[in-house]
């Protein structure tokens, strides 16, 4: 959500219905089950339009003209339903067309649009890169204006805004904001196409290719991890064989040399000291070293004692050659 200072309002375009002060259908009954559905899982704007009563698309809500079932005077405790002064019922856009908006989100994120939602609206934002001065935003503003101008306002109820902003931390940036209040299901794909400039076939292909690439990358990473685990096992076995007759098992006091492979499968050595207090084993270790001699030269003076919970471990005598 944008909270930075607006530097300049470049362009704004709204598509909403004009306000009606009077209730245009004071004798029609709005079913209470409809209000429960809107308040619960949300409701489809096309379902509202099929009710046979006046429906108006305003800036913050869809308004259903009529009287709620039971002639309720006030609607208390609802997060998405509002009882208007003229008796009509308002349903916030946060409870309208959620599935269709998520479809839009799926497609638009492939073109760097961010999805935002709060208690009153669902909107998308395309951000420019940050710049040190507002003049450097001109190329981004021109690109955003191309998108702004090709979006068909008749495909949805909502607003398109292009502003520049200033952040105290990052500098100047532009943001193209698309607020979707309500949209018919048949308009989702046409809107996606005019926003992105690509056909839905191209977009779906792009999404499939990305998913395939992610699967391949995941499988390759898994194979690499399994191969590394096998290499580590082999290296651990090699280390054990290198010092086959010198290992000391699980000492509880004294200074020793610890040997193990690191992440890059190099053999590393560390000076290590153990002590036991009551029934608790403590350990402190020196710096990493590439040889036993180098490990012996490290100091434990600044190493912190920490609890050591391993039930079984192997170390080498301190004077191992």
C-alpha cells in the first residue's frame, strides 16, 4: 500500500455510476440471505445484477436499492454491509468479485503488477524504479501512459490513477494504480489483454513456461543436494579412514582436534575443548583451519562455552600428527 507523499497527479480516470439520493425501489425486498452471503464468503456482482432490483456501482460500494428483508432499521456489526440513509444497502467492493480479481492477479503478476487489498478495496499497482529526481521519471511515465490509455474503462467499474511519489528513503517513483470495484466474468480476459498488450494465449504460454522452468529448477536443485549428500558421506568415510586408529569417542573434558567437511566439501580442522558441569556438557571451538597444525595454533580465549547436546561424536587427540 502506498503511503508516500504524492508529488504530482498525472492522470485519473473513473468509471462509476452517478449518485442517487433517493431509494429508487423502496418497495422491493432485499433477501437477508443475500446479505449473509455478501458478509460471509463474498458475492458476485453479476448475481446482484440478476436480482431484478436497481444496482448502482459507486466509488466505494455497490448499492442495492430496496428494503432489506424484515425492514431492518440498522445493520450492526457487519464488515462489508452498510445501511445507507435512504434505506438502501451498500456492499463494499472488498466483498465483490473476489474470484475474478484473483484471476486478474494471476495474470498481471507476470507483468510486474503488485496486488493489494484492504477492508474497502482490491487494487493493482505497477511501480517504476526509484530515481534521485523527478525529471528522471519521465521515461517511466511515458511507458505508463501507454498502458493507461489502452485500458478500456468500460470493462470494469473502478478507477485508473497515475501519480508520482516521493519516499524519504528511496527517492522518487511513479505508480500506475488500477482499482477494480466490480467486473463481469466475460470482461476479465479482455481487460487482461488490454492491460498487458498480449493475447491470453501468449500470457498462458508464458505462465506455463515459467511453471515448467520452476519445476526443472526445483528438480535440478534436489538432484544437486542429493549428490552433495552422497559426496559428503564419501568424504566423512574418507576422514574416518585417514585417522582410523586415533579417534576418541565422546570425551567430556579436555582439548582435542575436531575434523569435518565444510559446505564446499573441504576438510576443515578446529581446536575444541569440552567440560562437564553436573550433567550438562559444554563445548567451545576455535577458528576454522585447513590443517591440524593450524588448528592447534588457534586460540580458545575468546570462544564462548555453549551447551553441547550430541549423544555421540568423534575427535582426535590434541597432539595428532
